[in-house]
């Protein structure tokens, strides 16, 4: 499973790095999550500059795509030329969006009437785009998932692993990254959040 973690200038480190780190716990199973960006380097909202691992065109070949958030997402969502280069296919790809990344999904026409999650700052803009924003950390319909709140990136990663591999693999990845002394609590919480949507997605794909 090749995963594109779509990351733009002004990105939120928690979104891109937490998700990619959890997903890369699956390396032994042939998975790889790549920081994917339209430019060779991107600088985070807090001034951390990183080298992209894959160019934007990689998203067309990826098995899964996660769209992170950042302080420039509203500007990016209004860039029709850039959006035209983001080619996603929910019929064959698992697609997730974190916080303001949900606005990009909306502008790409991939949410439509589906309920979606986002952060509180972005919520008015996503509603303005015609999306039904719900008060929840995570939701999914078929192969499309959205999450709201920086630390909800763990749910996107766990959902993607559960859908692309198994729930036990997702539990193992979450167990590794969870705080010592709270591991079982974190795993139970993650499973309780994503499991209904994992079952729904598996049933739809059957």
C-alpha cells in the first residue's frame, strides 16, 4: 500500500507527521507513507521546512491519499489550477482529509451530501462550501473519511490501516504509538471511533 500524505506550505506538523508515522508502522507489510507536495520543499505553520518525498503527480498512482491541513488551505482551495492537478479516485483509492483538508475535498467535489468533520476554525468555510459538518472527531463513508482536530489524525491513520489491511494491524500500530500506561485505553478508543465505519466500508466493497 502506497500512501500519499498531501502536504502544502503552511502545513500543520501534527496532521502530516502523526499520520505518516503511524502508517509507516506497516512497512513490514509493504506499506509506505510519503510526504507528497507540489513543491520540492514545504514549510510548516511553525517554520519547519521539509523535503518532499514524492511530487504531486504521485497521488494519481497512490493506493491511498491523506490531505493534511494548514494555515494556507483556504488559499490553496481557491487555486483552481492547483486543484486541477489533484486527481483522486474514490472508486480505487482510500481518501482521508484532516481538518482544513476537508475544505479541499469539498472543492474537489468529493464530499457532496456526505457528512464531514473538520476543525473549528475551518468549519464556517466548509459549511459555506455546502458541506454538512458534524460535531465529531471522525466520520467515513465508503472510501472517503474526514477528521476534525489535530490529534484526530490518529483515527485517519488507524482507519486506513484497518481498511487496507486489518483491524488487528490498526490496533498494533496504535498500541505502539500510544502512551505507556494508557496503551489499552488508546487502542479501545481508536477502535470504538473507527470500527463502525470500517465495517460499513468493507460491506460496501464486498
